[in-house]
């Protein structure tokens, strides 16, 4: 044991925790938000069609459709920007569809004091 070497804490438990949070919480929330935006849009379509004689309800239906499309567009846009960035910089080991990240083991090599390879 060398008193001059720096102890290193490996982040494997943190990586596992973040991967599990991403897989079990974040990805299902994103899917749920897509579903909510789609349901909101479809509710607007229903409200627009079923209230053909009431102009106020048709206007409300139009607003629901617009905001549903805005929500879907923002989510698809963010997903597309992430994919574009990953493909542009040729990042390997990230699967955005499944929310998986493959990390290499972190094994740094620090020079030891008194070693001939300084």
C-alpha cells in the first residue's frame, strides 16, 4: 500500500443507479407524455367534430388540437436533435430508443512515487 497514491472511487454503482432510473422512470414518463399529447389532440378532434353547431366548443377543440400538436412536435424535435448529435459525433454505446448506455470500465493508471517509469 502506498501512502502517496490517491484512492479512487469507481462509479459502477452510480452508473447502475442512473441506468435504472433512466430505464424505469424517465423512459416510461416520456412514453406517457407522448400518449397524453396524442390523447389531448384526439380529444380536440372529437370536440371539434361533435360540436359542429357551437362555435365556442369548436374553438376550444381547435386549441386542444394545436396544443397537442405543439407537444408532440417538441418531443419529436428534442428526440431528433439528440439522435442528430449522437450520429454527428459518432457516439457509440448509446441506444436512445431503449434508454441504454454502455460504459467502459474506468480503470485509471496513476504513476507511483518511486517507480522507474516516471
